[in-house]
C-alpha cells in the first residue's frame, strides 16, 4: 500500500491536471472568439481601404464581444489563481461556502457538458484546514456526482457550522444518488478523507460531509 | 457551396459565419447538434464545420446523424484541445475528415473548405 502522502499528492496532482485541462479548454475558446472578432475588424478595415463602407454597429458588436471574452478569460484565470494559491501553506483559513463555490466554478465546464446546474448557498462558516486537500476532495466528489447523475439534473449545496464541525451537504432535489458506493470514495478520496478527518454520509439524493472546523 | 457551422460558443460561430460570408462562402450556424439536425432537415448543406466537444451531442456523434440525411456531406472538425497527442488522437478519430485546432486561421479554414468540396466533387 502506498504511503499516505504519496496518495494525497497523487490526488492533488490529478485534480490539478483536470482543472488545468478544463481551464485551457475554456481559454482556447476565449482566444478563438477574440481571434475571429479581431479578424473581422481586419476584414472590415481591408474593405474600408478599398473604399467600402463599414457599418459602425458591426464595429461595436465586434469590440464588445472581445471585451466580454476578456472578462470571461479573466474570471477563469482568477479562479485558477485562487486555487493555485491554496498550496501556499499547509493550513489555511477560509470560508467553506466560498471554497466549495470555487470548486463548482472550476468544474463548470463538466457541469455544462452534463447540463447539470450546481448551486451553493452562501454561508459564513469558516474552516482552518489543508484547503488544497479539501478543494481536491470536493472537486473529485463533484466530478463523480456529475458522472453518476443523469443529464439535466441539479445539485444544491449548503454549508452549516455545527459546533466544532462544519457540514457540507449536497442534495439532488429529485432524490437521485450522487455517488456510486463501490466507486466513491476510491483510494485517493479515502486518503483525503483520512487527512481531513471527513465523515461522509450518503443517502439517496444526499451526501453530507462533516469535518473539523479546525484541523490544527 | 453551402456550409453549416456548429459550435456551442455563439459568439465564435456567428463571427466565423460572417467572415466566411465576406469570402463568398454561404454559411449558416447552429449552437447544438439538435439545432443542426433541424436545419439540415430543411436545407441541403455541402459541408459542416463541427466543434468536437459540445453538450449533449459531440461533433463525431453529430457527423453520424447528419450523414444519415446527407451521405455525401463533407466535414471539418474544430477542437480547443491543443497538445500534439490530442491532435493525433482527434485526427485519427475524425478519420479522413479535416481537423483544426482553435483559434483557427481563417485562410487555412477556407482552404480546407475548398479542398474538401473539390475532393467531394471529384
């Protein structure tokens, strides 16, 4: 059996790889749209150089599309940057709902491909833990739930402080299973759960994670 | 020559259609496989430019469905995946169709559209 740290590292590396791939795919689309609209401006400029007229509204549409994509790309990179910085220290304090919401955003493309809507209710509950491990676990759980649920479903996530523990609850309103017992948690997820002291309870339509509010 | 562009990124496909139109290529666009099949049921397209990864129906699945209606239709695939391994894998999956990585060079796309159309007529 692999030492625990090796398995934890493998889990984080897997998550980092998947997130990087998704971000690069999103950014490729951003660049493609900017490329086409910049090319369109080029085409229109060429037409003007030959004495043709350029309708102003077409210029406005092209420029506003590019600006919109710049904002989109910036948002994607902000999320990646936030995730990357959670490796800065072994223990970090963070808002649990915001941490979960970040991982929901980073899993956004997969959710869109499955036409699944995932919402996270804001909450003030804080946690002091190895945030990158928590993020990795949440991400792996989300990816698994997206595979298990049929298309066009929804997942509602709520966070609550329960004394010295924090509860992260995922609910499918239709009561469909969110995990497949014989698959999740696998070795990597178990290693993360052990490290973070996560207690996982799965019922039809609900998964509840309970973990210490302070791992120190 | 009539071309159908299919990609779930509306701002990409709309602009690409406009740029092809400037180059005298008659191009319509759709945002999903379902929409593309509805349009192809009403109008004959010589060639379709398909995004590989779309929700519900991906480019390869859409190709199979379009070919049921129009067996002679030609295809060009677009992808956002950038590694050489992905390109090789995708090109192999696409078979003898063309395969381009986004962002696309418009001259290259136009050349491939013409080449594909000429090959189809030969």
